[in-house]
C-alpha cells in the first residue's frame, strides 16, 4: 500500500486527493508510516499533468490556490455551464448564471450553435457544495453575452446593452414566463463597457452602472427618464461611465457619480457606501477601486475639454496609474487604490461571518486578468479611506486559464465564484468555447446549508434581514416594510442591540426609516450614536425621506468625525437654502487642509453655488485666504471668477517651490477664457522670481492666444520669452501654442542646427505644419547639399502627407545629388506612411544604386508584418523581426513631440 504524508491542510488535501490517480497512490493519511513516504508539492504535482489533463474539470480545484483556512469545491462545470460571465445567488442558495457563449462574434466568429445564450439555475440539493440540478431559466436569440444578472425571488433582471430586461417566473417552474423591457437605448452592444448588473442597496433601492459605451438610457416605452425631482435627465451633462440608483419600480433614476471608464459592478455596504472597480485602458497598470463619493467626478477624461489622459497637461501626475485618472486635477475624487493591469469584474462586500474574521466587511473583487479573487481591507483615512493591503482568497497560480468573472455571497456566508476559464482575456477575445466553472469557497468541511425563514412572520423577517446574501436581504427588507408596525419592535431590538454588528444595526435603521408612520425615534438615536457610520446612515436615511433635510444636516455639521462632516457637505449638493450656505461655511471653517477627501466633498457641496458661497467664505477669513493650507485648497477648487486673484497670488508665491505651485496654474484651465483670467495671468508674468522663465511660460501657455496677440503687454512678454528660450523645449512649447509666422526663419535655423536631435525634429515638424510646404520647398531650393540633408532629416518622423511628399520628391529627383537622394530615401523609413512610400518606390523600380541602399537601410527595422513581407525580397537576409525603436503611426503634433522626446 502506498501512502502520502503531508501537513494537515484542507487545501493540500484537496490538491493531493485530486492528483492521486495520476501517481498510483490509493490512500492518504496524516500519520507517519513505516514505508517510504512520498511528499507531493501541489505546484509540481499539477505541473506534472499533461496539458489536456490540466483542462479536465476534475482537476479544476487542483489548478487554483486557496487561502489558508478556506477550501474550494467545484460547484459546477462544463458541460452543464459554459463561459459564465456574471452570476447571482438567490435566497435558496441556487446559483443563477449568465452564459456568454456568443461573446463578441465580430472578433471570435459567429456562434455555431445558432441560438442565443442561456440563463441557468444551478441547485445543490444535498448540501455537498456541488450542483445536482441544472435548469435553463431562459434562452432566446436576443440574449448574446449579457453582462449582468440580479435575482429577486421569482424575478431576474438581465443587463445587456441596448436593453435591461425583467424576466418573471409566474408559475414556479423555474422557467421565465414573461419578459419586460425596463430600460433601452443603451450604448455598448457587444461591448464590455455597456450596461452591467443591478444590485440591492440597504435603502431598498437598486444600484447599477454602465461603462463609457453606455452613453444614455430611456425607459421601456422610449420615454426620457425622470430624476428624483421629476426632471428629465440630460445625459449630455454626464461623462463616460456612470453609476445609477433607482427605486424598486425603476423610477426616480439618480446619477450617483460619473467619469469612470468601465466599472463592471457596484458594491454597496450596509451603511449605503458605494464601491466600484474600474478598468483601465489596457497596459497602463491603472485598474482601480474607488469609494464612489456621491455626485463625484472620477477623472477618466478631462472635465473641461474631454481630452484623453494621454495628452500633456500642467501638473501632470508622476505615475501613469494616477495620470490615467487625472488625480492631480481639482474636482476629481481620489482613488482608493490602483490594482495594476488586469480585468476587474464582479465585486461585493463580504458581510457574513462564515469566512475567517480577516475577510469580514471587506471588499471582494474578481479579476479575470490577474486570475484572482482577493479581499482589499479598507480603513478610515481622514474624510475618506485607504487600503491596507491585499488578502488573497483564490488565485490561479497553477492553472493560467482560471478567469474569475464574479464573486457572490451565498445565504450561508460561503462564496460562489464564476470562472470564465480561457487562456486569454481582454481585447474582446476568447479561445475556448467549451468550458466554464463555478466554485464554492468555505472553511474546510462546512456543508452547503441554506437557512430558511418564514417571511410572513415579522420576527423571522428581521432575522432574514441579517443574512449575508443580497437576494435574501431584498425579500426580508420588503417583508419588513410590508409588516410595518408589527416588525418595528424586532427592528428596534436589532438596532439597539449593544453587541450587534454595526452593519446589522444600520440595516434595521434603513428599514425603520421606510415604514409608514415611523416615529423618528430610531433616527434620533442614530444621530447621537457613538459609531460614526451609524450617524452617517441616519443622515443618508433622512435625506431619502425628507425633501429638505437641512435641519437634520445641521445637527451633524460640528461632528468631531471628518467622515460625518464629509457626508454633510455631500448632502447640500443642489441645496440653495440659506441654511445650506451656513452648513457649508461651518464645514469649511473646520477644515484644516491636506485632506483631499474633505476638500472634494466641499467642492461637491458647493457645485453650482460658488458665486454665493465664495464671497461669504472670504468674509469669514482672518488675514489672507492663501495664508493657510485649507484656504489654498479651497481657492484651488473654487469655480468662480472671484477666486482668480487669489489663485494668481498662490501661483506667484515664490516662497513655495515651483512644482507645488503647478496645481494653481492647472486650476486656471477650469475657467473659460475671459478678461479676469487673462489679466491675472498677465500679472503673473511681471512677478520677479528665480523661476521666472518657467512661470512665464506656464502663464503664456494658459492665456488665450487671441488675447496675447492683441495685448501689447502680452505680446511683449511672449517675444521676450521666445528670445530667452530660443533653442530649448520651452521655445517649441510656446511656438506650438502661438504659431507666430515671424518666427519661421528662427524655426528653420533651429531645425538645421539640431536636425540630429529631438529638438531639431520638433522644430522641423512645427515649421512644416505652420509655414507650409511651399515655404519649405522654397528654402530647400536655395540650400547646399548639407543644409538640404539637415532640413529633410528634421521632418523625417512627421509622417504627414506633406513630409512624405517632400522626402519622396527629393529621393527620386535626378537633379539632386546622390547624397541628398540617398538620405531622403533613408529618412522616408522613419514613419509608417514613409515606409509605405518606400515599398511603392521599390515595386515601381524607381530606386537604384546608393539611393536604393539608403531606402532599404531606412526600412530595415520595419515593425509591421505586412510591410516586412513586402520588403523581404529586397534584402539578402530575412528582415529583422522586431525593431529596436519602431516608427510610429501618424499622430497629432503634440503626440509626435511627446513621442520623440521619450
């Protein structure tokens, strides 16, 4: 008899048991034996499997690494489930699955099944953590790679642009009998950035989101959506990806936050705090998790211009992950953390107690790109939050096909995780259409036992409200509201229970707030509660119940906790009463500076009210408003022309280092052109300082071009600075902005003198763009060979039709010397359009001798496969496979300059 001895570990037992047949072992023991002992490391054991064996579902658990104290079981797999993209777990512990077999047919090919995707129900009847029954709830031609599902009893909301559907099982046979369109007109058909899953909030409302392809939505009857004030929502006012909230009847839609790229799922904790992950533009290490501050702007594109984060701007962030989300810009809510480059998808808040305590109340995220489900512990940081690390749950360290797409909490507190299972992720690609897995994660040996509650009994309904499962909480919440006063004693007992989890108290408070005839006793207690999160919950609850909650807001304005004061600032957004003004002023008085969360909350509270708030704030300042960190922060964010003189003062303060003052110059970008702004920037030009050149350049770059050209003071300052910076990057930046024809000859000289440097190529590109091809042609005609070669060299990387024409013409002109023609032909290869011109010249047999050699030398490192294939016959050996520095596609002038400098 062969035995294996290993340390007692649920994870090791699972792995070894799964691999025993491959090694001829028949028994496992955790006691020492007298025969020779073989110890199998899980990593090497899994690696020893053949590639086909690794793909077998029986080895699925062996392919993943599970954290200590947890055990994974395979709940379901192919052929019962294929390509699960989003899941939900209902109150009975059944797993509902959106399959996405028909994922992106334009990329992956049309489905050979010839039918739409399925919505499945998977049920474990014997509690062993494995599904025994698989049912098809719905399958139809209109279901093609849906992105979200939310289950509420006998109903399921399925999200798939351009629609959000409500499916209902009316007779209890687990088949959808009716289908209703809730929302339509949503962008992002067959796009990951369309509409995503709905989730249930503790306030009894639904939360959902769409990515930056969503753009807008209308109701099922093509009527515009009305907000909570009964006003039509103008989606043109909102940017990119958006987070929504609505009532359970899908009315009173609110936009909670904007300017994400592609948040895949919102998670709402029991206090009503929203969290969301967001997908970057791939390859920049910029995926993130955000605390979704109400009415916040989250910085994917430039607020004023809509420009990409890739374009240069003043006060540019040092790190690309922060740059990606405009984190240095005033009016952008800071990120909680960046998680790198992956594909973050489903997320939830774990509010159960079955898992080890370290996971309680934490954010759980499924990242298909990085192949993990992790917890991200969060703690208070001033008026906001910070992440304190990463707690792994499940990782695809062995099986690189592991692609978790969603994570949900079951009624018993265990986790259910969906696995897309594919060798690739991203770029809308899939390589495998035959597999998919669902895992259950729980402490070792814990059966899948689902609590049952009689929701017709008020006391049982309140117990069900404490479930870690959202679908159960949805049913319990509605049952408690329906019971009304009969449920109130049990809700108040939970709310006042001294040893209860504060999140359970918060849930009770939310429901009490919605019971008709509620006497506000619990709310009064909530406003005085020692736990700041309960005070925040009380404020959020009363805001949803009262059309003017200002009196309640005032009760917390002087709260000692900065998070509670943050919530007061958010609460007065769009509140134009005198009481709201007084609230804002009191909050600003308590702000000490250097807390980005607080100042952004103050900005949100002051939105569209700066004209009355700022002068009132100035009146209360003692001494200079710029004398304190708090004053500088408020001036930096204030969106009123009344703040411009103080912004100018901060920008010109030479006692502060130049880099720290860049944020004030950036703040000028958030004002439209006008006399006050222009005059203020001109005043900065006259401030004597050791960094005068840098300051003057920034001021001129932020001034309106027409204002400078029509202002004697501005034009004099510009010409002076051009003289002082000639031959430098500063000169090029100023010329790019102002395009002065009077500088063409100096640009030409700079292009000739520095043709072998980045600055010379910047000058040549700028000269060709602003002076035109006729000017360059005329100058070329009067030059000797050395200068001709230098000027042609300065435009080699431009890639415009004009630059390619000039280089091509010089290369084939028999009147030019061989040296000029050879170099012109070589320079053609420095841009993609130029490469194409070389190929055509070769095919037409227009090049010969040294000129041909020069052309081939220029394209020797061509990057594109089609170009390399066409050039191959002209080289004695195969073309180089990969360029050391590949020429780039034609781009804007700023992008070309930035690329050349890098």
